[in-house]
């Protein structure tokens, strides 16, 4: 059966279904794009993740890597480490995985 053989009601139903799907896709994209700047964050690629994680964990003396980002506004790599007490430490690394800065946030302080 080809599209010329479909009756008018079927064609209208198909067009309405396509319109609904397109509208949902556009709305979903708008919500995802407007949530916050995290939508543009890119995680560290797998090829560099282990080296970046190791460097950050050495700097913090342990903990758990909870988030990563490449090419953020402060450095080539950013690795967020959560310590056992809930403190979060953002470790900034250069292209050679050398520490260029850290930022500590207490568990109670939050992410302001």
C-alpha cells in the first residue's frame, strides 16, 4: 500500500501524530537547553579520564570522582572529587594533568 491509497482520515491522523512528535521534541530541546550552563558541559573523554582522575585524587588525598569537565572556563580539565565527609573539591588541571588550582566547598555550603 502506498501513501496515495490511504484515505483522508488516515493522512490527517498521520500528520497530527508527526506534529505532536515534532512539538514534543522542540519543547524538550528548549527545556534541556535552558536549564543551566551544565547543559554545555562536556565530560573528560575516556582516553584522558583515568589520568585526570588519578591526578585529582592525589591532590585531594582520596575521595570519589563525582563529575568531570573538559575545557571549562578555568582550565583544560576539571575533576570534582567528593571526600568522605561530603566536602566537594574541584581540581583544575592543565593539558599535562598538572594541578593549576582547587576550590573546596563544604557539604553544608552547597553550590552557590
